[in-house]
C-alpha cells in the first residue's frame, strides 16, 4: 500500500523554504520512485569572474593552506569569503 503524501506548503521566501526542508523529511512529501533524470544543457554559470589584487605573500600563504587541505586556492578564497559573509 502506497503511503499518502503530504502536500508541500507554499513559501513566501526562499529562506522560509530552506528552513522547512531542514526540519522535515522530504520522503513524506515526494514520491522519489517516480523521479526521472533530467538534463539542463543550456544553464548559464551563476558565477562571475572578478579581479582582486592581493599581496604576493598573502597569495603564497593561501596556496600553502589550500595545499594542506588538498583544494584549489581559489576555492579556499571563496570559502573564506563565504564564511565571512555568513557571520
């Protein structure tokens, strides 16, 4: 017997939806057995390249830290920026 799925509520904001899905089990709302694989070949990148001037010593330190973490140094810079903005 199939489980009766709950109705997904309407959300006013993306933050409200994010909070909802962090506290609810999606399997109570979505039947994943009917899911299909889809492809979005024409999506545009959501990132934008920028130029930023940093002291060479700082870049060297970033590269060393990134190497220790086995990540590209640009990814580490993005993580630091993201973490700083999240505070």
